[in-house]
């Protein structure tokens, strides 16, 4: 029986290095034109071990995104904890905006992935699944348990907000992402109106309005006004 002489920690570091290399190559190459050997050479890791640790360039790119998403969520959590009492809506916007900020240096990689996803349905599904996972974490962190059918629909509604805003973000070169923030706020208002009309905010959340407020089309997310 073969025994791995490297510790799990060192293998984790090597896999992270492979993910970083795949991500760097993705800035200038289509994902189909990046070989695992190219990634291994950039990371300085033996080809066979790179295959065992990474499996494929796509998996490594998605692993890098998972690491960036975890970083983004935890930094948003720290910011929200320091902000004191803020509404669920404000927490959600903070989480979404910070993800845009985290990925701002990597627009080239996102553009390449978006192009590749049009030709590779599996990649498109994995990217969408990763985004939904992040959005669910943001909602739960913000105080929405996102449980049941209504919770799932709220998650998908926020995913739609993010995707619509991403089109503006790709061209937003302002240092404070002002155009992105403006579109995010506008799309959240639309999502709130949609959610109110479908009664997706029923429940016992601490920040939610009473049931008789749900028919008010001017209500904001969880009964919190946008002002």
C-alpha cells in the first residue's frame, strides 16, 4: 500500500497554489486552452501530483472562486458586526457589494468564465450553484434563515439581482463602484416589490413587518424602508 509522505497541510498548500496558477492563467487564456501541465509548471508542482490534487483546470478555477467567496463572506461578516444595528436589507446589500469588490481585480477571469459557460452547460451550472451558495450564506448571515420554498425563492431572487447588477459591474471602473451600488439598490427595490407581491416575506423574522404590511407595494425588504 502506497503511503503519502506529505502532510495534508502541505498538499492543501499545493492545491491552493495550483488554484492560484489556474486563476492567473485564466486572465489571459480561454479555459479550454489551459492544460493542467501549464498550471503545474506555473505553480512549480510535479505534473502527476498536480493531476491528483487538482483533477482539472475547471475544478481548480472553481476552487479559487470558493476561496474568494469564503473570504468575501467572512469580511462582510466582520464589517456587519462592527456596524452595530443595521437592517437585514442593508446587510444583504453589504454582502453583495463586497463580493463585487472582492472580484474587482479579476474581471478578466470572470469574463473568460462567462464566455466559456455559454459553451459548457456544466460549467454554467457550477458557477450558478456557487453563486447561490454565497447568496444563501449572505442571507443567513444577515438574519434570514432562507428555509423552505419561500426561502429558496428569496435566494433565487437575490441571485437574479446580483446577475443583473454584474452587467454594470463589469464596466464600472470607479474606485467606489458607484454605478454598481446604484444598480444594486435599484434592483433590490424591484426584487422587494416582486417579493411583496408573491408574499415571500411571511414568517417570524425579527426585522420583518407584520403580515398586513405585505400588501403594501411600497414596502421594503423585511419591512425596512430604503431611506
